[in-house]
């Protein structure tokens, strides 16, 4: 595994996988679709410190609907990023927590989030320029 910027070999390998039509390419696209959707990374980041209940996640993620939170949690659970634990209680209590794979995903998002924060002004300027056309 490389650290820092990807080298040319990494770019070539990724381009080849994304251009392919096989099972690996399909899997890569599916996982990228999951983590690149509107809500999944927000859910992962809200689970960073401790397990959370559905109602806590819904309250703490502005704008997410019950339906979209349910879909995001199910997808993250299916892909192995989140564990769902049902506690025998009345009423039933369900907690969601990051798995080791989910924690690894969380750690992988920090460089991208820092990049976005560092380039926010550039992105906003590009959008203004584009929208002014």
C-alpha cells in the first residue's frame, strides 16, 4: 500500500478497473456509489465517536429523512461498514456502530474532507463562473 499521492501505476490500475466490465469493476463502482451518496459519509462520521441510536442520528444529521437514514444504514450495514445491534428491551433499542472496516473507511475520508475544506473558495469561484455563463 502506498502512502501520500498515488503514483502513475495506481492511476493506471484504477482506470483499468473502472473501465472494465467484470465483477471487480462492478464491485468498485457499487462501493463508490455507496460511500459517494448524499448521506452515507455523514452517517459514518456521526458514528465516529460511539454507537448511536437511529433517533440520535436522525436528529444530528440536518436534512436527512427517516427513509433516507434507513436506506443509508441498511446499505452501510450490507457492505460491512456498520453493525446493527438490537437490545432486548421494551421498547426495543437498536444501536448502530462502525465496524473495523467502517473505521478504516472513516480514516480514509479525512484526507478528502481536508482537501475539500482547503479548496472550498476555489470550488465556489468555479461554480460562480460556470453559473454566470
